[in-house]
């Protein structure tokens, strides 16, 4: 009779424990992937904010120039000498370039485009535009 009680003892089998461990492993891996995605998205948002601030600062600087100094600044494309610089922010190097187009979007107006490029885990770029009277 005592032997029969040992055979009916409640507990988990080895197969049940292995299945539970496999399910737990997949759940933890899912959480790890989510954590990496959230961290990358947070960092990307931080770098986008830094790029926006750098572009806004350059747009304000160009818009604040006196008309004679602004007219003397010739930036027909992003690669013209004197129309680009490098800024460090948030632990990265941002390449900032600008282009000025006369009589756009209307006669007597100048269009200013400021382009920001940087590389974190991939190459990214943003372009911001503004207009100023001639």
C-alpha cells in the first residue's frame, strides 16, 4: 500500500518543466527585442531633436543677416565653399549645409534650405526651408 502512494505522488514531469522553460525563454527574448527597439527609437528621437535645433539655429542666423551680407553670400547648391559646416551634438557629428535660391518662391524673396546629415546606425538626412525678403 505504501508503494502505491509513492506512484500517485503529485509533481511535474521533466517534459512539463522543459516545455515551461521553452515558453519562458521565448517570452524573455520577446522582451529583449522590445527593449532594443524602444532604446533605438528613443535615441533616434533625441538625434532628430538635435538635428532640428541645429537647422533652426542656422536658419535664424541666415535670416538675421543684413540684406547686403545675405546678398553677398552665394550658396547656389549644398556643396559650394562656405555653404556647409560640421557641428558636434549628442555625441555625433552633424554635417550642416545650406542653399539659397533667389526669387523663390516669389519675386523679391530668397528661399533658404538647410540640410542636416548624420550617421548613427544608418545614414539620416533632414532638410528645412524658410524664406526671407531680398
